[in-house]
């Protein structure tokens, strides 16, 4: 009963998630280029996760086979989980900023100048600008809202996967 809306059209649900991700990416670009807000390294990583969710759910909604839909949904779930983790970490940095806030390098400078094994911890450590809250909606920062959306996407994807598994058993 609870997941009956997924049973009726899981492909439509996946397409809706993909469209929501594209809308969120478009809004992020509007904030960057229309409002002049520069994304921090963690914001860039969240954008990549959002692109992953959009692409994987788009592919899942376009494939008729259940096995393909499950595969792409699992990859979308992984991207959503990763995005939620990064957004949660950034939210934590915004709520409890480090005592010494340095601007640090930008995302591309980190990737170009350091080995991946050193770059990834530097990105998640955050920099001074990852702690700044330039925009709020209903009291939440962009990172807070990203966490909420990534979590919502993950929960819906889990429901889609559970229903697909239940359909296989029947």
C-alpha cells in the first residue's frame, strides 16, 4: 500500500527524480551566474553527485528491462548516498566552523596539483568558503537543502529497488 505509487509507474518516478536533479542543477547555475555566488569545493562535488543521480535515473527510466532499471537505480542510489554524505559534512562545517578558517585552494587547483589520495581528504576537510552561508531558504542553507533532497532521492530509490525485488519474488 505504502509504495503503490511506485508500483504503478517506477519508470515515471525515476524520470521525475532525473528532472528534479536537472532543475536543481539549473538553479545552482542561476545562483552562480545570475546571483554571483561562487561554489565552494564541496558544492562542486555535490553537483557531480547530482549529475550522477540525474544521469543514472534518466537511464533507468529509459530502459524497459527490470535488470537494467535495477542496475541504474543502484548506481543512482550510490550517487545520492555520496551526495548526502558530502552535503551533511558541509552542513556540519557550516554549523561548527573550524577555528582557523583558511580559504584554501579551489576544487580544480586541488585536483590538478595533488595526487587523488591527498586531494580527496583536502576536499572533505573543507575550506573557509565551505563554511560560509551566502544563501538561505526557509532557514536552510544550500548544503542543508542538498542533504534533504539527496536523502529523499535515496529513500525513493530504495523503495523502487525494494518493489523491484518484491516483484521478482512474486
